[in-house]
């Protein structure tokens, strides 16, 4: 008779570790934050209490909702553009060592330029519209993604490649049936990093040029010393990053369950 705990036991355990524990820690930090502000009588313009942040943010819920949607749109569009360019670029880079040697330094160069310094130049070049913000979001997100995809495509064991070639597989079949499936875990690792960085890129763009968005709201709120509103926008940005990250995780678990690290099956 097997002595292993039932599968639902591990499911409950994982839920406690993955969901309940982080929520408990977060709520505990909020309580400590609230108590510290009250105990030391910290001014609102320096560090508002969580209750004050909640009250003032809810009071402008419709306004902050519109700004949240604006930032979310920039993040999602920039993220999808980065993926649409990163995938074929990674395939192109891994097709030849010569091509990789020619392109890789250019990719590193694009990442060595501070995006905050580049944003005003893009506004002059592209105009005061949504396009500079999308470009900044793309530039921030695509580098880790293209590197992760390239590493995944090159990580295929030589035995699999030799097996495919022995079966007369074409270059496209080798890519589609061997390299891409093997690279899926690497791709999703890159996607998780890219979606988090896309939020950062969108906010950087909004700091420089925007008339809407959570980044724009932080700038305007701090200019008028509405620090609780700025904190509320900052918290919403954090929540947005976490939610989008989890969306990528869920997509991986639904469409590529063999790729996701399934702790339940491993322990069981």
C-alpha cells in the first residue's frame, strides 16, 4: 500500500505556499506600515498610510481607471511587438554563427543606451504621441526575450538534430518540429521577464511624454504634493505587473503543460 499523500494534499499545500503565504506577508507589511505611520506621526506628504492611500485613490476611481487602461494598452501592444520581432530575429540569429556575430553586438548596443535619455530624442523624432512610448516599451522588453529564444533554439541536444537529419528533415521541419518545441520553456522564461519589463518601459515613456497613464499620473500627483494618489498609482503598476506575469504563467500551463514545472506531478 502506497504511503504517498494524496494529490489533493499537495494541491492544498501548493495553494498555501503560492497564494495564501504571499498574501499573508503582504497584509502583514501593510499593518506594519500603517502602525509605523501612526506611531511616528509621519506627515502624509512624506509617507501616507495605506488607509489614506486607499481613501484618496478610491475617491478618483474613474479617473485612475482610465489612466490604468492607457498604461495597460501601451504595455500589451509593446509586449506583443517585442515578441513578434524577437522570435524571427532569434531564428535568424541562430541560423548562422556569422549572422549571430554580426547582430549580437548591435543588440547589446541598443540595451546600453539609457532609455530615459533616449525617450526625449524619440519624442522629437516621432512626435508627441503614443509611438515613442511604444518604442521605449519595445526596446526595454525585447532584448531578454530575443536572447532567451536564441538560447532555447541552440540548446537542443545534438542527438535530436542528428536524428532529424537522418530522417531527411528539412531546415523548416527541424525548426518547427525540434528546435521550437524544445525552446518553449526558454521562450516562456523570456516572456515572463519581458512582460515585467514592458511595464517599466511604458512608465518611462509616460514620464517623458504623455497626457494619460499611470506614469503621467505619478508625475502630476507629485508635482501637486498629492503623494497618496502617486502611491496609489505606483501600487496599481505593481499589481499590473504581477497580474500580467501570472497571465503568461497561466497560458504556459494551459497550452504547454509539459513545459511548465508541474510540482504536483513531480512530488507525487
